[in-house]
C-alpha cells in the first residue's frame, strides 16, 4: 500500500456478520463464528427485521437486474461481440422496455461524420501535431481536398 494503513469500518463488519447469520447459504459453523464475533463486539444478530431483510434483498435484486441490462446495452456496441449476440442483447433490452435505436444512420452518413471529425481535429488546438498529420493523411486518402 502507499503508506496509509487500512482500518475496517466497524459498522460494515457488524453488517457483514449479521448478513452471514441470516444468509441461508452460510454454513452452521460460519454462522456460529459470526454470532460469537457479534457477541464479542457487543452486538446482537436480531436487529435485522424480516421486512428490512426483504427490502435489502429486493434492492440488491433490482441493482443486479440493472447491471445485467447495462451489460446487454454495452454488448450492442462492442465490436468484439458477434452479430448474433448483439441481436440477442437487443431483444432482451426490448423485452425489458429499453429501446435504443442502433445503426440509425447509413454507412454514407457514418463516413461523412468520420471525415468531419478528422477535419475538426485539424483545427483543434488541443490535438497534437502527429494526430493532425494523421488526420490530413486520412482525409487525403479519402479524397478530401477542402480542409475548411
């Protein structure tokens, strides 16, 4: 580490131990250890009500579902994802009520935008000389003579 010492947040440790006690996927031995540590810390495992547990689980499920949909959305524009997978992702997003128009412009319009970007780079003071030279070469190779 960079010289700073990491200390655990007691409240988060207690929350984790309580979660372990109430988690059906945790072994009995681990639950006993968690209860023992809670007792040593002067805490009780019974402070989580079933309503709180259900709300926490519901929020976690909702957050997970949102993350899954974000993944599908990212897949639709990832060049390393197959067309078949992209189509599946679009279908999942549409079924979830998320409609995003992809490829809404033609290849000609796309190329026009690429050339406009290179032209803009030539006039941008924040672009390096090497990048400006690359832009000029690309535009020349594309047959563009007017750089204004």
